[in-house]
C-alpha cells in the first residue's frame, strides 16, 4: 500500500477510536448528556455500541462496550497494517494503545482547561456563558482534579492540581508502556 493510503486508513481508524474513547470518558465522568457535544458523540457511537451492550453491560458509570470498541478498532487497524504479527501480540498491543490513548485524551483535556482558564483571566472567554465544549472539558477533568484539590493546601488562589494530574497521567503511561515491554519480552 502507498503511504497516502496507509495515512488515510490510520486516520479513519484513529478517529473511530477517539469517538469510542470519548464516549467512554463522557459516561465515566458523568458528563451532562444534554450538552450538544455529548449528544453528538452519543448519536454517532450508539449504532455500534447498542448491540455490544448486550454482550458487555456497563458497570456503574464505566461503559465497557465503548472501551472494547476502541480496542477492537485499534486491533483491526493493526491487523490491516501489520497482518504478519502474532494475534496475541496484536490483542495486547491494542488494549495497551487504547489505555494510552485514554491517558492522552485526559492530558489534552487538562491542557485545554488550563489554557481556557488563562483565556478567562485575560477576558477572551466569557465564563458566565461558556461554550458547550468548555463545559464538557470541565466536566471531564473535574473527577481527576477535585480529589487532588481536596488534598492540596490553599496556595493563595493558585491551583496546582492540573500539574499533578498531568504528572500522574504521564507516570501511568510510562508504567503501562514498561509493563507491556516486559510482557512482549517474555513472549518473544
């Protein structure tokens, strides 16, 4: 296959993966489903996820069907691009990639919230009437940052919870990569 075809295949699979991970995050963080952005993600992902839910029901606010769909899309992408690799390795790598993408998703959401908070301070964003995407980002990141805010002492109006969340997400990604590297080393 040409490099342009590979790029288009990867792009389509990555967008589908991002859609299913966004659906997982929306439900895990208990985001307001009346948000127009949330409704769009739900409408686009429901045709695939409704049949999967018969096999994989949700547990509390964790939608295992959407996470499985994301890992399955990654698996299919890898199988299409690297058909000669062993099946077990592809399954393990697909699950790892889905988890790493989930961590990356949260990292970008935290970065966006930090940037938006600076834009609010500078007066570029009206915090009294925010865009639905801004509300969605706050609802996604708040379950990560609220526990850290409760632990940290008052810093005179400075919020260091995004920095600690980003460090934690990065460390979690490194641990996952190291674990997978050891697993591959044991299999090979």
